[in-house]
């Protein structure tokens, strides 16, 4: 495992996956895309994991993009395959049955911003720079960025970021709705773990139902979305955790959720 491009650590139900190519600002080459896909498959199936935190190694970058040296030599067919490889991995993250938090500790550019946008929540250090600079390389985003940024921040912000290629500050990204919170860089890890700990103690099946509601509802009409919400709402009545949560409220005690 020593040549793995990832570091993986689990504490109190929180699995931290760190992209670990700091000398390349954690750029995503094919091996890293595949390792991430596998790491998220494993985390999805591991009942001991309640929440996943995704971050980058080193002081400078979350992820500075897809690996430009690898892309430089690709044919059109290989380019399409590289895009599909990244898209599938990021869709896997988006459809995870447990919350995934991106802790953005520096540059989140190109594939790095696309990776962060596939996570359910994003916390950025106040030193972070976020952008889609592919245009400067004669490219466009290929790991879902044109679609996820559009859905998160709308047409004006998407066209501004993708046509100019200029990065934005963490504060501007929060104004645009791209990140949830901005914290001082020195507090990013502690603040992320605080949020992760809160989610690790929440009812896992209700978290999953909520993620599914947003994933489905974001892509369908209001009638279908409301129908889907009712079905998920009914489904959580079948869980022990719903009895525990409502019972604990009535008993004036803290609930202990078990994921059943
Ligand atoms: N792909 C491959 N290698 C990358 C990379 C990427 N996306 N981003 C950075 N690196 C590499 C650099 O080539 C350099 O490697 P080297 O030391 O072997 O030359 C190393 O990471 C450090 O990067 P460097 O450019 O020296 O750091 P910097 O602090 O001067 O600049 C950035 C930081 C982020 C502004 C700059 O690295 C950059 O613009 N990266 C590309 C961003 C991008 O276009 N991403 C979208 C790709 S589709």
C-alpha cells in the first residue's frame, strides 16, 4: 500500500481519505481516480464508517486539478475515457449512502473543484482558491464541473468561472453557494471533524434518505420529487432509529442511533 496515492484513516466512525501527491499539488491522475473510486466503494460498504471526510495532503492544495502531464498525451478517445473515469468516480461519491464532506485546504482547481462539488458538504479554509481554469489549457471541465457548478451556483457563476478560468476566494465561493462554510485555515481540520462528529452521531438511515431525496429531487419535477420524499419519509418509519429518536425526545434524553 506504500505507493498508494491516498492516505486512509478512521476514527470514531469518521473515515478520512487524503489525496496524497503533495509534490504535484494532489493532481488527479488515472491511478488516483481509480484509488478514490475503490476507497469510496469500501467506505460505502463498511458499517463502521458513518461519515467520510475528503481532503488533500500538504499545506497548499486540496487538489490542483486533473493531471495535466497525463492529459497532454491523450488521444480524443482516451480523453473521453479519462473524462468518464473521473465522472464515474465523482458520481460514486455523490451517490454515497453516507455524508461526504470536502475539507478544502488550499487550491481546488479544475478536477479539484469538481471533486469537491461531488461531495455533499464543503468547508473551505480562508486561504482556499477555487476555480475551473481548464479554458487556459484549451480545455473545458470534464469530470462533471460544467453540470455540477451549474446546479450549485447557476448559469452566471458557471459561465464566469469556466469562461474566464479565474479562481475565486473562499469567501466569494461561499457567496456563490459553492461552499457551505469558510473557516480560518488553521481551524479547518478541527471544524471539519466537529461537523463530521455531529453527522457520525446522527441517524444513518435518515441521512441516507435525505441524500437520496436531494440527488433524485435535483433532477426531476416537483411532483415526482414530493412523491419520492413521501416514500422515503414512510421508509424511515420502519427504522429502530426513528423510534429511538422520537422516543428520546419524549423521554427528554439524548438518542443513540444504531443505523437500523
Ligand atoms: N497536473 C499536473 N501537475 C500539476 C498540476 C496539475 N493539475 N498542478 C500542479 N502540478 C505540479 C506542477 O507541475 C509542479 O510540479 P514540478 O514541481 O514537478 O514542476 C508542482 O505540482 C507544484 O506546482 P507549481 O505550479 O510549481 O506550484 P505554484 O505554487 O507555483 O502554482 C498553481 C500553483 C495551482 C497555481 C499551479 O500549479 C497551477 O496552475 N496548476 C494547474 C491548475 C490547473 O490548470 N488545473 C486544472 C487542470 S484541468
